[in-house]
C-alpha cells in the first residue's frame, strides 16, 4: 500500500502524486492542479477524485497522510498543470 501526502491550506487541498504515476494511469489533470519536476499536486475537488478512481480501478490501494498549514500552501506558487 502506497502513502500519498494530502496537502491542505485554509481554503483548498491537493494530493501529491508522482508525475510518472499520473502518466501511467492516463490522467490529464485540469489547470487547477499544480506541478513541479517530480510531482503533480492534484486539486481536491475534481482531479484527486479521478486519480482515486483510477487507482481503485487498477486494484491499487493507498493511504493519505495529512499535511495541513494555516497559511497559503507553497503549492500555490508552483506552475499550474498545462502551463
């Protein structure tokens, strides 16, 4: 079982997933998700649920580890997916 980080700030959240996994699962995140060289930070309202469904459909189990901050997350300063 793989553990993923669920980043949250006071107004939003994202699940951090390796870029290679997003590609392997055939996902195309929206522009509401963010990225860096190693990870895609999947926006919680739509993209994260598509990822979770793809994981379940592939028979892959996972857990989420919460990482909450009380200020704007560093994720907001990353490039948006598709930019």
